[in-house]
């Protein structure tokens, strides 16, 4: 859906350790301030930029706490960095519903909309109050012991449950919609969204799922089991992982929030009702993004043949 909004406020999230991101920040801030757009930066990024020796930020910038309310009142969140910076920005933006406008100043940058050479186009889109917004599914994760919830979190990309003892696998019983599916002795298991299908789940042999598909992925890690294939599960399902009493594991959400898991823990994964929104310059096909990011060999493609009359 095309969205035309009167942008009055923009939150900028930057990876202060990257010189290219610091330089891009100066360019974006100057352009937005000239256009009369209010610009916000978190105190965490301000301090990170200062530690990196960056030039002082303009006095016109508003500094806000780096928490889930950082993007409150912002119309869009501009991210200057790689996928890790986008995932950090998602934590800041999700509560407000402001879409993420990612500029890849990292490595692969699968979550970013634009490359460095597109920076002016991103600024123009914001100044001209025009972009395309899309919603991405997120996961709701709950950790239970003896039926009592002891932890909860969410994820845009994935959760990974992994062994902590290098010399010993973990024993995981997999359940879907209240019915046992299989038991895996494994190094761990990943549960991912379509957005996260090109991340950890992909490196573990899982399928690539187009973002507009609603589904949950379950991908075992080095499982010793007769049935240990990646699963694509309904978004309406509840997937549960039960750890054997002797299993020692850790769970991470989007590689950012970690939780120690005890033996006997039960981890439930379901679709979260609150998505994360992304801003796009154009409705480009996901196939093109896949080819570009993975440098896939498509030389010689002649396109669809015209049908005979």
C-alpha cells in the first residue's frame, strides 16, 4: 500500500563504529534540517558517536532515551548501518509503529531498503512525504517452567536455542499445536519468520520464504534424528520446544536478547499480534533483492517468452 504522510519528525539510528555511517549521518541530518524536519537521535547513539570521535551533533537535534519509546511521535525511522543496526532500530520503532527506512552501510544488508548510492533518494522520499510501507511478521516467545511463564520476548528475525556445553548435545522435543512431532538430539534449533529466513535459518539449511508469506520456520541445527527436516508451519500454529532435564541451553532473540534455559524448560513460539513496519522506495520484487544480495547467477536470462497469438 502506498502511504503519503506529513512527516514532521524522524528518528535516526546509526552504527557509530562505521566511518561511512557517521559520514552519511551528517549528510542526512543537514538535508532534513534544511527541509524543516525535526530530527531525533538516541542518547546511546550520541554517546557512541562521541566515543568514535565524530563531529558534534547540531544543536537542533532532539536527544531521547534509547528505549521502546524512542520513536514515539516519529513518522519514520532512518537506519544507517547493517542488519544488526536495523534489528536494534526495530526495538526502538516497534512500539510506535513507525516504519524503518534502512540504508545498508554494513555487509549484506538484507533488511535495508537502500544502498549508499541511494542515500539522496531516501532523503528525498522523506522530505517529499512519500514512501511505501509494508508490515513484517514477528514472533511471540514465552519460556515456561512447570507451567509458569518465567520469561517472554519477541523477534523480528528469529530465535535460536543452542547448547552451552560444547561437548554435549541438547535433547529437544518438538511440539506443534499441542501434538508431539519429534525428538531431536541436536546442537540447537532455530525458529524464524519469513524475514529471518535469509539469516541463521538459511545458513542452517532452511528455505527462503518470501516476506509476504505468513509462516513460521523451524530449522534443527546438526540434529541426530531420522526426521530432522526444516519445517514451514502455519502462522496460526503454536510451536513448542521442551528441553530434557539434563539439557543446558541458551536462547537468543534476533541475536540481541539472551536468556539462559534450564533443563525442563518449555519454549512456546507463536505469531505476535504486533508487526514491524518497513518503508520502501519502490515495490521492488523480492526476487531482485535475493539475486542482488546473494549475487546469484542469472546471466543469460532472456525473460518470459511471448505467447503465440
